[in-house]
C-alpha cells in the first residue's frame, strides 16, 4: 500500500485568476514528501500524479474524501495528503 494525507478546510474555495496570469505552484505534502503543484482541487492533483481510476483513496487531514467529491475538494498551501493504493498479493 502507498499512503497520502492532506489537511484542507471545508468551505475554503479559490477564486479563478485572470486567464492570462501565471499560475503559481503550491506546496503540499503527499505521503510525507513535499510536492509542488498547480492543482487547485484534489481531482486535478490525482490527475497530475497519474493515479489509477480505481483502487485509490485519499485522506485530507486524516479524513477520507469520497472520490465523488475530489473535483470539488479544494487544496491549500501546506496541505498534507495521504494517498492509499490498493494492492493485491501476499
């Protein structure tokens, strides 16, 4: 198994910047490792990390986020995520 964890604040939404402005990288901790990203939502981060479409769970601030909510779940500078990938075998 692989793990990630992210503290995010509910109701913490980001305003969309002018499309011509440069998007700055945000620093997050993913499974204990610092990561720089331009993702503003959990789904964007999952896509950026090329996570598989099934068998993955993500927690933010030790709280699991349902996959159906990833697209609406905002990320914030300094968030700590735990990504868990299902594994088969023994």
